[in-house]
C-alpha cells in the first residue's frame, strides 16, 4: 500500500458544462451551465482566543445544472458540436425512421 495521495482533479467551468452534456446524453440544442447559490451572514471570530468577532458574509454552492439557451456564449455551447451523435447511431435512426414510415403507409389496392 502506498502513502501517496491521488492528485486532485480540477475542472474549468466549460469542462464541467461539456461533461454534464455528455453524461446526460444531450446531442442537440444550445445549453448553458447554471449555478444555484445560497447566501448568508453570521458573526465570525477568526481566532476564538482573541475574542474579536466580525460580521461575515458567505456564499454556498447549492446546485449545478444545465439550462437551454438561446445562443452560444460564455458557458453556453451547442450540444451537437461538443457531443455529436455517433455516425452508427445516426444510420440506425435513419433506417428505423424509414421502416416506421413504410409501416405507416396504407396498403394499395
């Protein structure tokens, strides 16, 4: 057994956005990354032995999510570009679509 710790994995927000799109299997539309924050305030003493307390504000990250967007921009990407449907899947969908159309046509007399 080794005492070495695994290195931390740190991601840019655009990497998180693309990873979530891929994880959810989204292949079309423009999607943006959203973050839900919670805010609060308290009296905080940085050093409990000194007795000095200060009003303190803090922010918490509650949730991270994806939302449809109108245009590409900072933290908004086109899912078709970052997570395109694989060619084999496109072909299977096309074949299945033709089969469904053929089955839906009324029989000729």
